[in-house]
């Protein structure tokens, strides 16, 4: 509010400065040099007031910015405080001994699963191993089927262009 009042005051002084300058000219034309000089002194004083007002506005704006920044800092500190409280509560709920116990149980479960995997892997007979290898080979052969070769004659090559069969040829080469 104070800033707005100061800006209104600036406008009023600026308008007065222009009027007084015009009035000083008119007085000089009328030959009233003393009155014109007095008016110019008053004008000069008002210009100084205008400069002071500008400085006050700058100070107010700087103060408003400082207040806004301080409010943001307070929110950050408040957030850090809440975060710290949450961490402390989590530390109370979860002790180091509890974490070590959970890690130990997890390692025990992994070891137990590894033992089960070894038992299952050892229970396969040689016939089972052969059947698994045959199935793997069959799947591999299915994936490697080659495309059919075209039976039409190849078209003539037009200079500067790729032949129509070039993409098919590249597919064959890549496979």
C-alpha cells in the first residue's frame, strides 16, 4: 500500500514539475525573472523529493522481496523439520537389529531355494536331458526356416536404382 501511495505521489509531483516549468517560461516572457527563478528553485526541490521517493520505493520493493524470500526459507525449514521427524519415527520403528534379522532371513530363504533347485536339477535322468536337448534343437530349427526362392526371372537393372529383389537378397544374406 505504501509503495502505491508513493507512486501516486510521484505522478502528482511529475505533473506539477511540468506545469511549473511552463509557468516559469511564461514568467520569463513577461519579464518576471525573480518569480521565474523562485519557481525553478521550487521545481528543483520537488525533483529532489522525486528522487527520494524513488529511493523509498526501491527500498520498499527490496524489503518485500526479502520478506517473500524469508517466507520461502521458513517453508523449506518447516519441510526439513517434518522430514527429520518422519525419519526419526521410522528409525524408532525399524531398528538395526530388525534390519539385520530381515536380511538374514532373506539370505536363508535364498539358500533354501538354491538347495531346492539343486535337488530338482539332480533328479533329471540322462533320458530327460536328451529329450530337453532334442526339444531345444527343434525350436532352433523352427526359427531358422528360410524363405522361398522366387521362381520368376530377375528383372533388368535400371542404372541408378536398386533392383527390386535387393531387399530379399539382403534378407537372405543376413540370415
